[in-house]
C-alpha cells in the first residue's frame, strides 16, 4: 500500500474495514451520491471481479476525501481505471480543491503504475481539474412537488394526456416489491437488445438488492396480471434515483406505459417523503434524452473527465457510427443468445 504525505494531507488506499467511516463521510457530504457508497464497490467486485483501488485522503485522523476507483479490463486485454463502473456519478468527493488535486494525482500515478490506458472520472459537478472532458452525457434532476397531485399537474400537456389516458382508459397500476426483479431483468434485456446493446447479468440486479436491501425499490406497471414496464430505483437521503428500467415491446405505443410509469413513480415518491427525483443520465443524441425532456425535466451537463496515458477517451457507444454494424447484428440475436452473451460481455462494458 502506497502512502503519500504532503502539506498535512495523507493519501493512501482505502481499507475494507473503513467502509462504515467512508459511508458516513459520503452521506454527510453535500455532493455525496449513492454511487460513492462502499456497497456499490462491493457489488461490482462480487459480480464482475474488478479490482477495488479506492483512495482516501486524511488530515490527521480526519477523513477529508474519497476517490472511489476500480481497475477494469477491456475485451482485448487493455486496462483502465474508472470512478465508478456501472455508475452515472463518481469522481473525487472532497473537502477542498487541494484534496481533490492530491487524490487525482494519486489516480494518475496508479494509471501509470498499472499500465492502464486511462483514468475516467464520472463527476456530477465540475471539479475544475485539468483533464480531458467529454460532453456526451446529461442528467435530469428535479424537485418533487409537495403533493402527489402536483406531479401530473406540472407535466407538459402531451405527456400529461398520455399518462392520464394510461391510468383512466387502460387502467394501468403500479406495484412495488423485490419479487418483480425477474420482470425487470427480462424487459431490461429486451430493450437493450432492441437498441443493439448488451444487457446485464441477473447477478448484477440481485447484488444491488443484497448490498442495499431497503434502499432498493423495484416497481412494476401492469394491466391486470399483464406486466408492461418495470424500474429499479435507489433511495439516497431524500432523493429517489430511477436507474434501470425496461418496457414490454409495444407497451408504450399501445398503453403509454412509460408515461404512466414515471408519473406514478414520482407520485409514490412524494407519498413517502422524497423531495427530489433523479431521472439519471442519458446521451444527448438518444431517445431517452428526448423522452425525459418531454416529461418536463431539464438536462444538466455531466462532467466526465479523463487522464489519458495513451489513445483517446472511450468511444464504444451507440452514438459512434463505427458501432452500427455491431448494434444491428446484436438487435437480431435470439433472446437466449443475447442473454448469454450479455452475461459474458457486461464485465468489459463498465
């Protein structure tokens, strides 16, 4: 374990026995996120085998900064450091700019030492660091109204009409329970295959439930006994984070299932005392980006930063024209093949 001491700040690797101390720091920090919590790291390590390399900063006995970090391997054997894998937010969480600089410098050193190609920081706020940036992603976060009725009232006219029709005409209902996990996994995989992208293994979703238990909610939209859509959300303080979702093919066109899902989910959140709804990340050029705007949410840029030892920032995304052939082939796979390949490939697409 490397320990660096400078200007009263000690920078060293985090230890598993310090998880409770780390989580207390994250939850008390105004810019802490669900993905900075140690449980996310434990899930990723358990399901995918990525190596944890968390870096902590101390002033004496006081924890003053956390950089959650994991070493991931690419399909062709390359390595890179990510903060955090499978998460939309990450990066250094610190008391001040000096601590941020020290933590990122340690991240750079590890990148060189481990012969990794790059260091990636997925930051919610701009950390004002001299690193390569990409503006590919935005997030969508909005305060919830004080009463459930306010959710429908503030939706744009077209989305409001569709959500109301789904409830009144199609009689859609929202139910909550971890027993809907299988429905979520199935519909998530169907949607990812339709988009030409691998899904995630069942162990990923179950691992989140195992790590966070009561802070993970799974909701199902149904018409009678017919499942139409599902979503997995995370509770963090007074924020509900709508994260993984899936819709039965044709359910949006026939029943406006997604319009209903997010209206009803926000109403449910208000009833349980949540104050903020986090609709999470979308690519600027994606259908999900436009859908969230049409729900009345405003995009907020995310700050994804890179220290490059060699090459360019990763570009293996659906917005890259060079992936079109792969996406087309994937969308035509039988579901059993997409599931099996997804279980193998998800490890290389953090």
